[in-house]
């Protein structure tokens, strides 16, 4: 008969309960949260505030790079005048930046 007693451990319990094995994963999640997730959430919150504050007469830059003046604002869309008499309708999330008043005249 072969004895398998040599393969058994002494039965010493881990005093930390396995927490030390999970510590690197927890630290990686915390670093990921502060370096990637949290700034992205803040940026999304700021963009949502920018979109909700759009008003007629604001000078904006769209996501495609068009510069124009807001002529009409609805629930989902914004009409932007990009040249005299030329207006385009864009979705609100396509607005990337609201410029200070008078920026278009200085260009």
C-alpha cells in the first residue's frame, strides 16, 4: 500500500484569509478608477451641462469642426448658421464647444 501522506500539507491556515491574494486586483481597480473612469465621467457630465445650456445666439463648434451661430434649439436638434443664409441642423451631442461671444467676428 502506498501512503499519500507526503502530499498533504501541515494544515496551517492563512492568517490573512486570502486577502493578500486579492489586494493587487483591488489596487489595480482603484488606480483604473482614478486615472480613467472618474475623469471620463466628469467630462461627460460637463458636456451634458454644456448641451443643456445651449441658447439662441451662442457661437459653437460642432464635432465635425464647423463654426457657427445657433439660430434654433429644439429638444434633440440645434440649427447652426455656418454662413450668411446657410443653416445646418445637427444633433445636440454633436456640439463640441461653445465659444465666447464675438469669436466669429475676430476670424
